[in-house]
C-alpha cells in the first residue's frame, strides 16, 4: 500500500467513524468515562452480589499499579498518587457505591446476577432495555476511574472509595471501618441533578410488621362454588421514594388497598391467598397484586366494581394506570374474611407521601413516608405477610414520630411482630467549608446548594470522620430505581469537566 492510499484510507475511515459516531455508548464523549461505564454495565452488580465488581476494581488497580485496600464489610479504597506538582495538596476521596437496584418490567427476561445491562442510546439520553440502567451509581464509579487514569487530569493524592450495598440500607457506609480513609475532603458522586451541589441529606428508617394469619382449608362445597382471581394494578410511574415522592405518584400498594377495602366493606366474600406489592424498600411500588378466593357468582360484580374504581382514578399523574381482575391458577389455602379485611384496613390506613416541609428552606421536604413492600410467604397452615414502610427526614425527631405513627397502625391491628430496621442518620447542612467554596468557584456557571430528601452515605461517613468536609453532586439521572432510569449524556461530560476543575482547584 502506498503512503497515499494509506492516508486516503485513514481519511475514509475517519469519515465513516464520524458518520456512525455515537452508534454505541462506548463512543460517547468523554470516551474514557463511557468506556468504564460500559465495562461496569457488563459486570453484574445487583445489591448483595458484589464479588464480580470487586474483582473488576482490583484488576483495575493492579493494571494501573495503584495500591488498594478493603475493610471487613467489603468497601474498597484505591489509592491514586498526585499528579506532578500537586503532591502537597490535601487528600481527596472520590466516593461512589458499586451496587445497583435490580428492577425490571414484569415481562422482561433478565437475570441481574448474570446478564449484562443492555445499553441503549435514546436521543440525549442513555437508558437500558426494560431494566434499571445502573447509572446510579455506575456513572459515578466510571467518573472516578476515569479521573484516576486520565492523562489530562491534575489532582492531589486521591482515594477512590467504593462502598458496597448502598441501595439496601447503606450497608457499606454504616459498617465502614473508622480507619479506612485518610482524606480531608470527600466528593460523593451519587447524585442526580446536574447544577446542584448537595450539602445535606435525609436520614431514614424502615418500620416493618409481620402478620401471621391462619389459613383455612376450604370444604369440597366451597371449592366448587368459589374461584381464584388476581387483582392486578400496573402501569404506574413509581420512582425512588426520596427523589420522586414530591411528585405524588400513585402508590400501587395503596391503590390496591383502597380497592380491596371498598370491596370488603361492601360485604363481598373475599378471602386472601397472596398479596405482593413493590420490589425494593426504597422505591414507590409501580405494580401490585392480590390473589384471592371469591364465590364464582360475584366475579362479574367484582370486575364491574373494579372498572368503575379504575375509571375514577386520577389520571393526571398516572395516565397509564391499569387495574385488572382475572382468573388465576392457585391451590394454596386462603385466610379468613376478618383477617383479609384487617390486612387491607392496615394498608389503607398507613400514611403515604410528604408529611412536612422544612420551614426555613422553601420547597425542601423535611419528612415523608412510603409503603414500599407487601410480601406473602405460606407457612404450613399460615399466611405470613410482611409489610415494609420507610420514613425519611432531615430531622431525627420527625423521623421517629412518623415511624411511631406507622407502628401505631400495626399495633392497632394486632400485628404479630413490629420492628424497625436499617436506620441511618441525616447529614446536616454546613455551608461554611473551604471545599464548598472551591466547588462553587470552579463550577463555571450558576449552581444551587441544597439538601436532598434521598439518603446519602455522607451522613454515615461523617459520623465516623466528623472533621471531613464533603459535598455531593452528579449528572442528570431520571427515574432512578425504575426500568425507565436514564442519564443525560451532556450532563455526564459537564460533571466530568467540573470534577477535573474542582480537583485542580483544591
Ligand atoms: C430489548 O429486549 C428485547 C428482548 O428482551 C429485544 O427483543 C429487543 O430487541 C430489545 N430492544 C432493543 C432496542 O435492543
Ligand atoms: C420494553 O418493553 C415494552 C413491552 O413491554 C416495549 O414496548 C418497549 O419497546 C421495550 N423497551 C425497549 C427499550 O425495548
Ligand atoms: C369476624 O368479625 C366479626 C365482627 O367483628 C365477628 O362477629 C366474627 O365472630 C369474626 N369471625 C371470626 C371467624 O373470627
Ligand atoms: C414471616 O416473614 C418474615 C419476613 O420474611 C420473617 O422475618 C418471619 O420470621 C416470618 N415468620 C414466621 C413465623 O416464619
Ligand atoms: C392478637 O393476636 C394474638 C396472636 O398473635 C392472639 O392471641 C390475640 O387473640 C389477638 N388479639 C386480638 C384482639 O385479636
Ligand atoms: Zn445511588
């Protein structure tokens, strides 16, 4: 090949690449960030399954000759030396979490423990194919890895901090070793609104009850005169209960509870076999199901009642809400009418939504509560139903009071067991630190400072390292924790550029 042909071919090749530019996510800019993100998407990492992503990070450290360490719970720190001339700067942590929420649409076949997330380009956004994307917090992880290996970045000594199992109650942060970190500043890259720097976050608590109901073997006559139906609520938005609750999305468990309450109050002979609402304790349920035994001769009445009920739903927020009643195959024993009515009264009475706003920060939610999960297990001759709710608040007192209110409903209904779980503290806003000053100055444009209603690991990390200054930020991620999760491509570039300016300015 002559030199001329080589050059000609190279030009043609470049043009072809440009013509097809951005046909895959890996080719997006900044390339280094999207390459790491694609690697992470191909690495299964649902909560409680961290071994593959841990190996990936160890390999990353080994390949780049970075030292790394872990603590007992499995958090990872990769130590990255300063770039030339920045050796005397304070040590800064880039902190992210490695796990992701595993949510998919009901008809999507996908195994979060084995399958690679399918990345799709959708206009200005990257999304997945009917599953969560894991931009929360895969994009944060990718930015952190990119900074460490970007030959054009300037920074002081860094610690890349990867916590585990954040999405299931901040397990990594809560159990973090008090001697793991040596940094003075911490950048938490687990946020989802570009243009906002977070300086505070809500604490949370799960308030949980078990109801154990005796199941009733049906007589042969009852078996013949009754049938099993499923009442199914689908098509709701759902969303993260910290980030989306202010939009007042309908809660599929509450919709189901109201419908079932009305059917039972009208005297219909409905016996509960199974109730199943929600997929995660930190998400607003999008779908819910009750499997019940009813007399055959009221099937059309139940169906008609349900159609009227659906018709009366507010479709402004939830235009796609769908409530179906359909025959269902199931030979498990139901529980009694009184128990069935008790359960749906409990679900109906539980508070849901924003409870109060912060009087000093207009528009800032202070306290909320979500009915997150209702799950049934069949024991020998019992139905065991577990109800999980989550309360959030920047005020530790308010969080306790609303949890007490939820407990009161459970106690009134004679729950078998009432308990609280996975409690974590809030991060109280501090607007005075040097880190925040540098961040605002290097943002390059208008920037807001806010507290978030979601839980951040910052609160827990701060309790172990009280003098650590921290901020939290990230690109635009919408509908996190749902199969609609997507990340805005341009905001990833802007977040990356901001991080580089900030690290240079520290
Ligand atoms: C999404 O996944 C389904 C199978 O689950 C597949 O048939 C479809 O082609 C995928 N869509 C895209 C845009 O890749
Ligand atoms: C997700 O599944 C629905 C059908 O359930 C389909 O209409 C839609 O195109 C799918 N989304 C993608 C990105 O393939
Ligand atoms: C169900 O509740 C009603 C009214 O509270 C009561 O009269 C009835 O005895 C209860 N039935 C059973 C089987 O406990
Ligand atoms: C009922 O289920 C909950 C949650 O799965 C469990 O903690 C509890 O031990 C169960 N109760 C019985 C009697 O098995
Ligand atoms: C409450 O439940 C216990 C068993 O969990 C039962 O022994 C008791 O009778 C119940 N009390 C009422 C008022 O239903
Ligand atoms: Zn996250």
